[in-house]
C-alpha cells in the first residue's frame, strides 16, 4: 500500500487514536503499529494488516455523521372525545 491510500489510512487512524498523523506515503512500521493498536482496541485479530475487516471497522468509526439508533419522538395525536349522551 502506497501513496494517497496510505495517507488517508493514517489520517483516519490517527484521528481515532488521538495521535499525530505521519508524513509518509508508504506503509511503514509506525503505521503498522497504529493498525495494531486499532485492532487491539476493536478486539480484532492483531496482525497489523489493513485488510477488509479492519478497513470496514475504521470506516464505520470515522464517519462524520454516522447514522444513529435514537428513537424518533412521536407527534402528539389529536384525541376526539365523543359523549354518547349528546349523540
């Protein structure tokens, strides 16, 4: 992995881990350590490889406006009371 993909990976990992991003465009030992730290934090197999599972979890956690499962507040409904004596 080289170039822009490495830079994006490092930026996202660094933001989640509270670390400074590296300056390189090559997957180096420093970036591998960040991947391992992320995998450990997420209770994943720790291999230092930014594979499909690691990248998927990274994407989920680094979304700017992720969807949430908060319940929607229901709108008050109008209640009509009918008095049978008036009918």
